[in-house]
């Protein structure tokens, strides 16, 4: 995922979208993943990256019944698929 860097723009130029901190795994899986979401790893994402990530999660595991019926293993598998191009994120998921 991209990091926002200072690009030496003048004060008149529009600001880059503010980054936001987001959980590596969506909070809706709190029941399956256990613990408290405050202990879960997070990512710093731009607004566009957050939108893409949220859409990828919803495609992999639909809202509503998909959230209730999914297992911890399925959640981790979805995360590995969603973040397949980001080795540093996959390291946070740990083994299997």
C-alpha cells in the first residue's frame, strides 16, 4: 500500500487525501478472530486505498450472512488473497 510523502507542493495546491489507519482484517470479523480489535495490526491507507480494500473484503466475504458464517481460516485466506501483492502485510498475518 502506498505511503504519502511530502511532494514539495506550494500552499495553493490542493492537499493529498489524508491517510487513515485501518485494521488489516475488517472489524466485522471480531467474533471469529478473537481478542480485541485494539490489538489487531493496522495499515495506513489513503482514502482510495481504503475504498479498494473495503470493496475487496466485501467481494471476498459478503456482508450480513457471509460475516456470520465464515471461519477464521477463511478470513485469513481472504486476507492473503486481498494483500497478495504486499509481502509486508502478509507477514503480519502469520502462518496459516
